[in-house]
C-alpha cells in the first residue's frame, strides 16, 4: 500500500501532514524564457522519506562510530594500566633482588671476617654457605654486585687455604704425639650417592655468574671450616693446657734415679715445682675418674678425657673436685702440695693413652693443638650456658 493511499484512507489524522506536502509550482527564468515547474505532494513525500532514511542511517553510523571510539579508548586505558602494573612489578622485583644480593654479600663478608680472624661462628658461616644466589639472571640492578662477589670468591679461596693449613698443622701435631686423628675425630659415613648428570650440568650452568661462583667457593670454605672445627672441638679433650701457670720440670718422664732408693726407676710423668697451694688446672675437658688418696701419689685426681686419653695430678695438698664431675679445660681442680711419696712441694703430672703412661712434655708443648683448643673454647664460651657437673 502506498503512502498516498494511506493518506486518503485516513484523511482526518493526516490532514496536517497533507497540507505540508501539497502540490507546489515554481516559476524559473532560465535567461531565455520563463518556465513553470510543478512538484506534486507524492514526490515531496517520497523525497522526504528518502531523506529521513538517509538521516537515520547516518545517525546510526555516527552513534556506532562514537561507541566504537569510546570502546577503543577504554581498551587503550586498560592496556596502559596493565603495562604500568607490569612495570611496577618489575621495579619491585629489581628492588627485592638488590636487597637480597646486598644481604647475601653482608653475610659472606661476616663469614670471611670470622675465618680470617679466627673467631669462627657456626651460624655465620652456615648462613653464608647456604644462602645461595637465586636462579634469575644478572640485570642492570644486580650487575654492580658482581664485582664484589668476584672479590669475595677470591677471598673465600684464600680463607679456605688458611683453614686447610690449620687442619693440616693440627693433624700433623696429633701424629707427632702418636695419636691417629681418627682417634679423636667423630666417625662419619653413609651410602655413596653420585650426582646425576642433569644436576651436574645445572650446577655448571649456574656457575656462569660471579655470584654463583662465589656460592661454590663459600660452600667449599664452609666444608673446610667444618672439618677444622670438628678437629678443634676434639682438641679440647687433648691435654695441651698447662696444669700450672708457671711451667718448669725438675724431673722428666722416663728412667731416673729414684730419690728415695737411689736406684734406677721408671718415672711415669713429669714433676713441676711450686709452692704449696699453687693452683692446679685441668689440662683438657673430661670427667673426674677418681679424686682420692692413692698410695705414693698422695692426694690424686685422675681425669678421663675420652678416646682412651687420661691425665693424673699427684701430691696435691687439696682436692677441689669430686668423682664423676665434668670439668673444663683450664678449670681449677686442686692445689699443689707434697702428699704421698714426695720430697717437697710439687705436682706430679701424667698423661696416659689406653692405660699406658706417655711423655707429657710434647702435649704441653703442642702449640698448634693448644691454639686449636683455645679457638674452640672461645666459640663455646660465646654460645653461653652453665657448666653442668
């Protein structure tokens, strides 16, 4: 049905509409003559409808374009926000890496100072050895730490050499005393578990950075120190401390002329002179095996140091300790005297290995063992805690 027929059938409602689109005539002079042009209402309605459709489509297109532009802008804003968030996360990660590297370098420096000064601390060394570099690669923030890490790796190598030398000196001293280092060191063992190829390859790849190389050096240093520390802790139970403050001998170990009979006799220790009441100290850690009157020894203290090692202190004027008491190296245990088979005030001092008397002099002159025991004792005192009987 056409628009015109609709208008005719609904004449009243569309009367105003028809008055707008009535037939119109126009006179146009083209320069030569006057011409008349007629535009019917139907043509006007058709033109108006076409224009309305065109305007509607144009408006729809513009609205869609505007909506698309807004959507595109929102997407860009969201994308930019994601990039900013990613950048912030990167910055935070870099800051965390820098802090971790700085903390790790501080721990290593403390460990180096501890080893080089002889004031080793187990916790300090363990933290430096176990706090390994992260798997992340080197970046512009952590790169400045690489030079410090290389220097620390070199120092760790030197410190390891010092620890190994100290260990060698101590074991050499033990052998001179006739002691196998295995006697005083704790037993170790366990099944052999080789490192698989993948793990070895990963370790090799990780060593590409100076930080990872430093990790390897500090682990090696820690293992050397741990071996040395074990030996030094054992040295505390080897009699190397002086039993009196001023050490001199009036009678040595071995065969001598007996002071009472004048005939040759075996002297199982050394005689150290001093006034009555001179303090007498335990020469190593141990447990009092006996503290009593014992024949020719007079007042006697015997200390069991473990590993088959024992010491005896005879002719005392006073016994300060009691049986089964635990004593520490350098602890006061008695006072010098002249009890028992004695010609005057002195200390009869013995060292026994597996029950047999040996010359005490080399033990008292074993400087490296004494220093090792001193270091171990300082570490133990630093840890604190009461001495248990």
